[in-house]
């Protein structure tokens, strides 16, 4: 079992601070424990999906650009490309799961297959909350539209909208073409190839570390958004548990 992530912890901390505030005597807190359990379990099962994605994305970023090796950490441009694509897809999945969590916590009654950002955020219950304000607060830092476009290009066109990675791939492919292409009548020597490959490998390590930092920062900003969202959803859940007395 995975350790609870930042999102599930934010939800739990907020929920239990509302339904069991330390400043209120226990005998004054009135709610049906059986009903409360059913409500919380339903929400926590949905949050468990987010927790799994949080763990998965963390691992993707930890391994970004590296190939499996029990001796030394080796880098590969192919692994870097695959890793970034996996990050974008997992990030998009997390976004979809969070939107469905809003649907569940506000009890909008939508089937999961019908849930979309536009449909959920146009709902009256959601619009009357501060959910939209939270999205607006974080949208610029996360650059949602660009990240969505990155994900769509990676998924549907097999391409990355990342100029630095693409530029490196051109240089990498050009070097191998100059050495091994059957169309090249004057290939470079082994010594020239080895020397230029050494330079590229150094650049690749720097590029992989740069991208790990870049996408890790993007993910942390995403987690900040999701933590703000689940605190609101915890309040909505507490409201239901306490019979809408908060």
C-alpha cells in the first residue's frame, strides 16, 4: 500500500478538522457515524486514484531520461522522450480524475464517462463555490492550455512540443546519420564519432536534469492546485456529514 500523498492528506486534515474540531466538546458534535463512514469511504476511494497517480508521476519524474542500470545511471534521449510523454499523459489523467472528484463530492450525479471540465464547472453548485476562483488562481502557473496541447500532440501525433528536446534529437540523429547512413558516401571516422558523441552525452545529462527540474516544478504547482481543491471538497463533504450545519 502506498503512503498517502499530499492531496489525500490535505483532504483528510481539512475534513477531520471540521467534523472534529479540537475547540468543540465531543458531546456537542452530532452526526450519524454510519452515514458519515459511507460518505467518507465513497470520497476516499476516489481520492485513492489521485494518490496512485501522484505516486506514479513522482516515479516518472525521478527516472526521467534514465535507462535501467544496476551499475551506473545511464541516460538515453529515447527514455527522456518516453518519460516526458508519460508525464503529460499521467498529468492529464490526474486532471480528469480531479474533475470527477468534484462531481462526486458535490453529488452532481454525472456518470464518469460524461464528466468534463466544462460540464462540471458550469454546474450551479460548483459555480456558487470558490472552485472556479481556485482554478483561475493556479491556471497561469500551470499553463493548463499549453500542457493540454502538449499532451494531445504526444498522444495523437506522437510528438513533443518541447523545443530543447527536439533540438537535441536533431543533433543526435544528425550525428548517427553522418556515421551510419547508407546515403552518406563520406561517413565520419570512428574517432570523430566518439568525440562528438561524448559531447552530446554530456549535453544529454544536463538536458535530462533540466527537464526533471522543469516538470517537477510544474507537478508541484499542480499539486498545490489540487490541494486547494480538495480542501474545498473536504468542506463540502463535512457539510454533508454534519447535515449542512456549517
